[in-house]
């Protein structure tokens, strides 16, 4: 077994319900109480893992065993990231993080970190499978990005979109988490991605850098 499912939550009472869906599988709860951002929780969860394949599970996701098997099968086939409820239930190899970096912790309060990571997958030409095919409980967000423009401002300082061109304006920050060396995983290309409708346009976008 070279995977684990990490249920991240800043509302631990909800995480137990998510874990019940995964009974018999290798899962654990990561308490994100008082964390400043979704990105920081995910990064610390990755750094704490002893496994090469990681599935991150939001406390509102209600996945099945079959969903876990689908993610692991797709990762073995070379997909870079597989999200069966967007970034509420998604899997990847640590080699993806070694290749393109950790989640950007500049998105304080939550929001836009998923957009940022998808654009980075496009930039690195690595495939992304994105769907909403598992059950997901709709509850108010536990983050405060609706009350602050901090994450939004950071996103548009980092990226500029004009027509069919997306330009990087800020470099990726290097985080010293120490997850070992790249193990030469080979990923399928971004043009093979399966995306939700609002991200379809990314396949035709041109990525540039202005650094």
C-alpha cells in the first residue's frame, strides 16, 4: 500500500463523517483548526505523509471506495491530478509537488488557490481530471474569503489574463518542507485533461512568463 487519504478539516466534527465513508481504507484526519488558509493545511498534510500517493478529502466530501480506486488507477496511468469533486476530493503523487511546487500559501483566508494550481498544471503541461461525481454536502464555507479580497488580489498580482494569453507575473515561492527528491514520474499532457465547463477554455490558452 503506497497511498493514504488525508481528511483535512478546520471543523473536525465533520471529518468523522467523511472518514466513515472510507472505513477499511488507509485514512487519517488532519486537524486544520486555526490554520490561515486551505493551502497551508494541504501543504502540511503532504509534508506529514509517509506515502507517495496522497488523496486529500474535504470534510464535506462523501466518497466511495470505488472513487478511491478510480483515483489510484488514474494516477498509475500518468494523470497529474485527479479531482472527483474538484478540490474537495483529489489525488496526486508527491512527484507532482516536487515538480511544480506546493500550494501557494499566499492565498490567506482561502479562495483562488484551486484556480492557481490548475493554471500551474497548464503551465507545466500536466494533465488534470476534474469532475463533480462523488457526493458532497453543501454547507457554508468555513473560510473568510467572501469577506476579504486578499486572495483575489494575490491571484491577479500573480497572473494576468488577456485574450488567449495567461502571463505569470510572480515566481512560485519555494517552501522548505523536505519531501525528498523527484522520482522521475512521467505525466500525461494537459491537452488530455477532462475539465468542468468553466475551465474548458484553458486547453486553448497560451502560457507566458513576465519575470
